[in-house]
């Protein structure tokens, strides 16, 4: 402040210069509030914690937002979208007056603040009273109400300004978050307005920025809460799954033990009964397979739960690996594979290693047997190699167990998930499609228990190599699970009911069983199925007494042998290994099977792929196919085009019934197609006869074409046509023969004259005759004859005759064929007669019209010629009107004039 003096030196005034910094203070304060919200954007781990973080930030920055409340909106999922159901007060800037019940100390000047609001019911207020408040730079409408207008915010979906009891102000903001790809109302934020500040544009924009930051914090909190719930759900689900596997595995071990022990005694007691002994061996092998699966499940679930207890003991790894790998020698020899076991001398290997090796024998057996079994399973040609050697890495020896093969290989996509539990490769080129996807995952876990690692390299079509790394010594192992040799001997005294060797090698024995089936071949029609349908229905029914032919496609040897024994009592059964073998078999066979019974999950070509190939081929598309499936998630197969399907296990009676039913349905379907083809051929024949006659082709050429078609449609020895001249009833002339018929000489036939005379007396156009046993002079033997005598428009007669062996019956459809041909020929000739009459009538009408035209022209010319002299006469007569004439002369002129008119 500075004084201002007058000229005389006296005080006149004081100068005070100030700088208004209110906008700077407001800006800094609001930036600080927004920065504080920004710093907490990622702190929330749930929706509720996000609301508390926001309120805490507002409490620390309460100048522009003196108070705040947040209501959470609970929504119901409807077909039309989300509908808000309730609003819950979740957090405020006020302190608790009752922390246990979460009751806040809300000031009396605020509106009524219920903890829960039912949004489905109508509110108690109408919210229709608005008061306008004017400030120097702003003008707003504020709602006057008793309670917070949550219903109105939900309904209008926009900001609402309200007046409080003491005249202060607040704003309500709806906040939406993304849920399932759709923005839904999740919270409503209530912000108090500083009573000392005008609600201008800057203040409003600040509040909108606050709402934007609050929306981000709430969204992040909700996403993290959903992620946490998802993780908890998956963890709980995985825990329940593992618990289920453990429980079900233990529950299965008891009945398996009670099955296997008596089963061994039963097998040993019936060695002389070959059939019973064979059946019991099938039961034993599949029970062992089930036991192996149960053991793997139990071991895998124990690993997941951390309950697997290892017993590491000093082991001569070279000798132990040699013993385990040698068990596959017989399998390799039977499969025709080169099996290389490259393992150094145990003493030299131990000396080169310079340290002892500690292994859990049970785990190591599982590792070796699993890797070797997979190698043989996926290798058709070449070799399988087991290699044990020492590799020095970072001046530290590492034991490498390498199992390689020249098999089908693994794709790059499958390599990424090859060690995941329950993952199965998509390759179908292995020897068996059976498996659970546990084996390699279990191998990796067991190697990890030994402090080792496993890696895999593979190329499709070239082979696969698994490399396992083990560390020597025992410092990397849990001390309480390492045992001395003495203790290990005590541990090994425990005997298992069945060793891993038995369980794994029995699976390999399934692959070496030859895929034997009889050398009988079906008679395959070289034409399509449609052509083979031309077989007479009578012949088809006569073949029903023969055994139907079944092609069985199954990769599991025990199941294939069981089904073959079951079905061969009722059917003639042919067995193949997989879909590829089925295609080759059908290609080389001579006769198609009556039905194909196929498994779904098979190597090379599975059941669905086989089904698609057969349905797309005209030769095999009508063969009925029944699919067998053992997978619970397998589709029925009907959508792929199968005629029927069965889910394993199934009863023998049901299977046989299904087979008979589908064969009968197939025969009915073939008969229907046969009839449809016959009808189409007959339709084309009748159309051809009409077209030929109408196009001007003479009767002999028309019947020549018709006879060829009739002989293709009608199964008979020969077909021929004969003409009968009106003056030669005692002789007939053959005008056309079918291709396979022999020439027939003119033959006198008294019966012919009688038939024609009968037709004349009855005034009929044709007659169909069936002679099941009549003598044929031309071939000098009895025949069964079907004939049609047809009257032609010129008075002559034609006949169509077909011969079969004597006493052969003619079906109604065959007789109807001759009737339709006769009717068609009559109709065409009647049409020609009508057409000829029509042409004659049209010519006559044209002639009459032409005559009338000529007559009219003559009359016109004659009238023209008469008009000139008549006009002259009329003119002369008219000139006599003024002349003095006698009465007689006047009468003459008048009469003449009338005559001319």
C-alpha cells in the first residue's frame, strides 16, 4: 500500500495494488485432487475397495467436494438386457458411528439416505419440483426433494442437481462400466458442492473429470474382482477335480483287487477249457489296463496335491535302465523295428560319472516305460533308440536319458502343450488311439521330483526325441526322502499285485497281434450301387435266408475279437484294423457288405472320416453304417450321416437287434430307390415312344428303340415285336428283336386270330395276356410269356412279347409296364388321328373363306359395271318429269324407276 500526496504535501489517498489468485488456487487444488485419484487407479482389488479408496481421496481433498456418497447398483440379467434391481450405500466420506453395522454419521442437513433402495418399486416422491437458482455467471435448476433421487437418475440416465435442507447443493452422477461387452449402470456418485463457490462451467467440468477418474477406478476394481473370483473358482474346481480323482482312484482299487485275485485263480483252474480261458484272459488284460489308468490318475493327483512321497536310494542307473529297456525287445522284434539300446558298461559309466545316483525306482520305471511305450506306439518303420550318456554342462556332469524314434512325429502346435495334463496330440497315425493324455505330463512331474528336466524335439514324418536330464548325488533332493541301501531293501520287500512291467508290456502285446481276417472277398459290382439296384426284388428276398455280411472296423484287438466272436453266430463277419484298412478292403473286394460296424476313435482314418469317405462315394454311399463310441463327449454320429450309433458299453442283444434293423431298413430303402429308378425309366420310355411317333418315325423304328429299353428294364430272356396285317391273320411278321434275342421265323398261330377277333368283338384297342407255361415253336421249349396286342390306327395290329423260363411269374408292375406301353401307343395314334382331323377341318375352313372372298370380289366388280348404264337410264327417266306424258307413259316411267331403285 502506498500513500498519495497533494501538491501542498498533505495526504490525499492510499494506493493498494492486489493480484487475484483465486483461479490459480482453485486450479492447483483441483489438479491435486485429480492427481490423488490417478495415483489410486490401480490400487483397488474389488468393487467395494474401489469405492472406499475414492471416498478416502475425497476426505483428503474436501474443499471442492465437501462430502460424497456412493451407491452400488445391483442388476438383473434379462433377455432384453440388464435391469437395475437395488441400490446399496457402499461408502461415504463421513465417519462411522457404528462400525459393526456400518452406520455412518450423516449430517442432518443432507437428504434422507437409506442404506438400500428398491429400484423395481416406484419411489415415494414424484421428483417434479425444481427451483431455479441464478448466479452472476450461471443459472441452474435444482430438484427439491426429501430423499436422494436415485430412481430419477436411473430412469433419466443423466446428472441431477439437488437442493439440500439447509439450501446447500449436491449433484448425482450415474457411472457405467463395461460388463460382457455392454455398458451397464454400476454406481451412482453423489458429490457435495462447495457453498462458497458458484457452480460455473469450470466447477462443472472439474466434477465431470472427477466422475471420469472414479469410473476408471471402479472399472479396474470390478475387473480385478472378477479375475480373482475366476481364479478362485478355477482353483476350487481344480481342487475338487483332484480330490475326485483321488477318491475315485482309491474306490476303484478295492474292486480291482477283488476282481484280479479271483480272476488269476479262475484262469489257472480252466486251462483245459479254451473258450472260457480266452474270455478270462480278455477280462484280465482289460482289467490290467484299467488298473494302469487308476494308478496314473492317483499318482498324478498326489503330485498335484503335494502328497506324493518319494523314496530316493542309491541306484546303478546304467544297469537299471538296461533292465527296463530290455523288456521291449520282443515287441520290437514282432513289430519289425530296429531297437537300439545304447547304454555304457555300468562300472565304466559309474566311474566316468564320479558320483552316486539317487532315484525313486517306481518313478524311474514309470518314466522309462512311458517313453519307450510311446516310441513303439508311434513308430511304424525304422528304429527306436534308448541312449544313456553323460553330458558336461558348466563343469558339472549331467546324466542324459534319450529316447528317440523315427515315427510319425509331433506337430509344432502339439509340441507347445505336449506336457500338459490330458492333452492329446492330433496325429492319427499311431498304432492306437487309446490314451488319456496323462502319461507325458506325469513323466515331466516325476523328472521334476528328481530335480531334472525333460525336453522334446520332433518333426512330422521324421520322428521324435525325448531328452531327460538327471543330476548325480542327493544334495538337490529332500533329505527326509533319501534312504540308504539297507533301508531301500526293506522298502522293496513290499510287493505290488501287478508290476509296471506287466501293465505296460500288455499294451504293447496288443499292437503285435496280427490283424487277421479271412481271405474271402465280397462280389463288388463294378458299376455304382444305383446300377446294382436293378436286381429283381424276388431275388433279394430269396437271399434273406443267407447270412448277412458285416464289415467290422475296430482298432482295439480285444474289442475286435470279442465283437467278431459275438457276431459270427448270426452274420458273416470280416474284420479290419482301422478306417484306412477298411477303404483298401472295400476297394479290393468283389462284393459289398450288407452293413459296416465301425469304432469312432481310431488311428489313421477315424470312424467319422471313414463315414464321410463312404458317403461321398457312389459305390458305397448306401451301405448302412453303425458307429461305436466310448467317449462321453462324443457326438451321436447321426449328424455325420451314420444310420445308427451305440455307446460303449452295450449289450450283445441290443447290438444284434440294431444290426438286423438297419439291414432291413437298408433293403427297404434300396427297394424304394429301385422302384423310383424303374418309374423314371418307364417314364422316359413312354416319352421316347411318343416323341418318336410324333416326329414322324415309322412304327418299326419306334418299336425297335422301345424293345431295347424294355429289355433293359424288364428281366427276361428275350423281347420282340410282331406286326399283324388285316388280310393276313394267319401269319405274323417279326419287325424288331431285342439285342440278345435270336431271329424268329414266321409262325402260324391259331390263337393269334382268336385274340384279334375277340378284341374286335369287344371293340378294345389292346389286350394284355400272361401265359405262364406255353410252348414256343421257335426255341422248341416251354416258356412263360407276357404279351400285349395293340390296334394301330390303320387297322393293323402289333404285338410286344417277352419270354422267360417256364412257370416264371410276372409281377403286377411288369404287367402294368406292358399296359402303359399299349395305352401310350393308343393315345399317340388317337392324338395323330385327332390332329389329322383338325388339319382337314382347318383346310376346309380356309377353302370356304377363300370361296367367300372370291364371290364378294365378283359381286363388287359386277355392281361397278352395272352402275354406269343404270345411272344413265335413271338420268333420262328423271328428265321426263316436266314433260307432258300420257298416263300410260307416266306409269311406265314410274314402274321402271322403282325397279331400278
